[in-house]
C-alpha cells in the first residue's frame, strides 16, 4: 500500500516537468443513420405481438383459476346419395347405375377435461361406444362393443398447467415455437393496406413442402395432425389492435388450402370465423361461431364445413369450473370387462375405424387413412 501511494505521488510530481500538453482537435463525429431492421425480424415481432393480443382478447383473464371444462355435443359427417351415384356413373362410364342413399357417420361426445391433462371422454355413435379416462398416470380405454379395456394409456405432459388461462398460453407458445423459434419458417413482410379505416399489415411465413401425391393414401397420425407445421401462412393483422383479420394457409403436400376471416365483439372477443376452403376433396365454405356467457367465458362453439355433396358439422356446449377436481373421475373399468393389451385393442379399434373411413371414401369423401399403429 505504501509503495503504491509513493508511486502515485512521484508520478504526480513529474507531470508539470513534462510541459504543457499539446492541444488536440477532436475529430468531428460522423453521424450515420441506424441500419434498418431486417424485415424478417419486423414480421416475427409483429407475429409475437399478435399472439399476445389473441391471448388477451380471446382467452386471458376470464380463465384465471379455471381448472376444468365439461363439453357435450355432436359431430357428424354426411355424404349425399347423389354424390355417390354420380361417382359410380363416372367411374363405370355409364355402365353401372348407382343406387346409394349416401354415407353418414354421427358421434356424440360428453367429457370433462382438466387443464393438467386429466380427463374423461364418453363417445357413442357409428364408430362404436368408447370410454377413455386418465387421472395422473393411471387410466383405461374401454370398448362397449368388445366389452374389453386396456390400462395402458398415454401419460400426461410433464409440464401440464393447472389452469386454462395457462393452458391457452401454452398452446400459443407451441405456435410460437414452430413459427418463430424454430428455423423452419422464413418470415417476411408483404406490404400494408387500408380497409374500413384500419391499417392492415401482411405477414408471410413460408416453409416449402413436397407437392401433392394423389397416389398416397396412408400416413401417420403425427403427419395428419401436424399439417400446420409446414406450408405457407399469410396473416393480415390490424396494426392498431394487433388482432388477426385474415389468414391464408396452404400445405400442398397435405392438400390443405384454406382462408379464414375473423370478426370480433366487444373487448376483441372472437365471435365468428368464416372459411373459404380449397382443400382437396372438400372445396367449399365453412364457418365457426362462438357464444359467451355473462362471465365472459365461452359457452358454446359450433362449426361446419360444406362442399357440393359433403358436410362435416359439430356443436359443443361448454361449462367451465374452478371447483371440480380430478378425484371425481372414474378410475375402475366396468365390471365383467376383459383386460387386453394396448396393441391388441388398438388394432381392433383401428380396423373398425378404418373400415368406416373406407366406406366414407367409397362414398366420395377424399380422406387419407391413418396408418394402423401410426403415431
């Protein structure tokens, strides 16, 4: 310490002997304009702001503390007899006259679903009668027609939320992970437009796919449900509210191409979605309607997809709860049912499902079958 202080004093005493320092003129600072932000980053940031606005307007605060929802409703697929007969006549070049009444499959659903992944689903209809339930890591899948069940069920996610407010946010984060965080999609801006007093910004996300293969009739469940993870998405966002107003998505490999137009009520709550569907085998209009209760929660959801001779429709009533607990879920299979291995039971169920799908395909519904055992 003493040596350091002495050194400082000696240095200070020597400074005057060095003479006055020469004056140096500071160079004039050159002002440069900030580099423009890449349009890809502008598009990504606008997309993230849109997801936040959707979370707050469509879901958000009303679902705080909500742990479960009860759903009850119907799902139906209908094909007209005229469509079947026309196809028979066309394929046989007029040599065979069809006499079909059409194809139809209806399903009734009733279930309770917890945000943490616990659930009970009762299904009944043309595909059979099933009960599927899980609480924690235990559950079973029961088929009334087979009078059999399996206790090997899929495990819940390790990061499951406890409320639906968090569940919706996690769902939006899944979209963010695919379109923003992963390198799959290339983001860009496609200009702006003014409509109805609004300034609308066009965002484009593109991840090219393979072309459509008409000969391919089978694929895994993951491919069927993950069609949105590749393709081209163009979304039009209101710059003031940051809400999506138009969405155009296509995945050529899956034959999917649809446009959605959104409309809103007070507080940016989603009220309706009108669809223009150009997907292969189901070209035609569609719609989705959402109703709300006095508590601001969704109380019913209904929708329909229609082409010239086909129609898929659903209608669900929703009842949300803060008080139900997973302990209310049934945990024991019906008495007298036979226990089976999961693979054996899945094969029997998938064969029945596949046969029904094949019937619908022969009736003119252009669906790719889910591979038996596919994940």
